[in-house]
C-alpha cells in the first residue's frame, strides 16, 4: 500500500464519499447521492473546525476509503481528550485488502498526535463483520450506545 495517500477531504471528493456511505443497506436508506448540497455544506463546516478530520484514502487518483475523526476535549478521566472515529467506509472493490486497518491506524496515530488518551467508536448493532474487524484491531465492546433522532 505504498501508493496510498491519506489526506483531508475536499469538495471534489464528496461524490465518492457519499457513494461509499450509501453503499450498504443502512446507508442506502439514509444517504442521497443525487443531492450533494447538504454534504458540501457539511464539508465546509467540518473543514472550518480544527477538531474535525474528514479524510480520504486515495490510490491512483481514486478515492477508495474515508473516515471522520473528531477530537473531543473533556473533563472526565482527569481532563482527558478523546477521539471518536466515525463513518469508516471502504470502496467495495477494495475491501479485504487491509485498507480499513490502514485507515484506523492513521486515526489512532493522529489521535496520539492530538494528545488523546482514548479512541472510541460506535458501530450499528447489525454490522457484525465490522464488530469483528474492530475487535481484531484491539477495540473492546465496552458500552451500550443510545440515539435520539431530532
């Protein structure tokens, strides 16, 4: 994977990112690849916030993976800063080749550079393959998550 580049996402990457977000049963229900306006607005907000890192993995000029890393300063754990990994997606053609591990390693390394003491993520309960993947990388299922749609 020496030809792989992990870099900040830009507007031209949004169609590929949204395509990956929509490329599974859950994403197909909630994403709208035909209307990029809301995604471009969100990218502007993310890009303006130094605690947000939306990145893409690129090989040969093609976006093949993405994730969002959020840095969260806090008071708990003696004022610890934590990071949250979200929206990890790998293009269908690239799954199983180690790219997901490479992206997560990037996120962990970046979290260390940012002074984080903890990296956390959530995964939908139906994504059992993803759960096994995260466990192989050393993550433990330690909490029960809740959501409230607004």
